[in-house]
């Protein structure tokens, strides 16, 4: 299998330099990832659980597979990823076109995310793949073990009333806060691995390495919440991306990682100027608009 061609344990280590406490709340700090040009976040394709939640009562969540439509969605996502790393005819003779367009994948251990990645890999030249690593910290929110459909419907109604971030699913489940904490730990690993791989060497700044993270809807949003320091209130007003959505954070010439406005609006996140909490001196001065 394509996924088994790459060794998780021996893959090169990649990731981010330490974030300063004075960084912008809607941008990563300058040179946060030396040598990294973009981060791509992908939600898994349509799964059996997405079309019939009763599947969770008979199959462990982490073993829920993709549907045929989900595989097709994942293949389309792979083409989108390839369009970001393969040089185009337009820039083939420019500095952009001569960069080493490599990619490093991180994937949740769930079957549906691994199957999504497998379809994506069909679209990526193998010589441009630096490595693949599975990381349980970017897996789905834990809802308990085998899930009764009726009980889960009641729990989700309670979550809506209580709030998605702090509501904890009973019988061994997690809250959004729990997922936020483990995603934060994952980001810390990204920082350390990037610094180790590039050794803080500025000569790598012209590389065009892409980090691609194949994960789940909630984990993806909480990654963005932690990265851009969105507030809990802003998270509560956001939405999961669609199945196999490709969310791109691109580094601009100034060194900032910017979330595509199309992706930001689709998920309901505010622009930097609209954020409730901003760092003083950034984007026209800091502010804290208290709500609720």
C-alpha cells in the first residue's frame, strides 16, 4: 500500500520555531517555520458515520471507513494539494518555480483519515514526499466507546445548550477543551521538529516545503483556534469545514502565515480586525470586546 511505503519512525522531523508572546493573534509569528512555505489542513472525506450515525453503535469510531464518495472527495483533495507543490508553467523559470517543493504529511490514526491520505498520495510524486507521520493528538474528539444513536443525539443536544468547547461527553468522552490541549501539544512538536530539521538555518528560507495535516473537522478548527488565538466565543460561532476540504495557510513575503479569506469565511472565523482579543500595537491597536 502507498501509505506503508513511508516509515513513520524514520521520517525526517519537521516543524515550528518558538512563538513569541507578542505575536499577532491572527497570524503566526514571522519565521515561525524556517523553510516552510505553507500549512495545509484537510478534513477526511465522507465517512460511513457521516451518512449514518448508527454506524458508531456497531463499529469503533476509529475504524469507521470512508464511503466511495469520500474516496472520490479525497482524490480531488489530492489534486488540490498537488497544485500547491507542483511547479506551474507560469513560474517554472522564476525563483518560485525553482524551489524544492517538498511535502511532509501528518495524519490522524483513524481509518477514515488514513484512507483519505492514501487517496491523496496517488496525486503526489513520491520523490517530493519527505515523510509521513501518524499522530494520535490530531485524532477525532472522543465520544465514548460504542455509541448508542439515541444517547448521542441527546448528548449533542446538551452540547448545543452547554457550548461545544467546554461540554464533556459522558462515559469517557472528551470536551473541545481536551482536544484543544492535545492539538496545542501537537503544535509544540511542530515547532521543535522544524527547528531540529532546519537547525534554524536561514539558508533554508528559500525552500518551499509544505506541511499537510490530515485530520478531523473539530481538530482542524481547534488547530486554527490555537494558531490564530481565536477566543472561545469565536470558536463557538465557527463551523466544521466540509468533508475533504483543503484549508490553506500560506506564508506571505513578510513571513506571516495567512489563512485564506475564503476558508476563514466558510468556517465562520473573524478577520484579524474583527477578533475579540488582539495584541496591542498590531493591526491598529489591541482590543478586547467582551461578550456574554
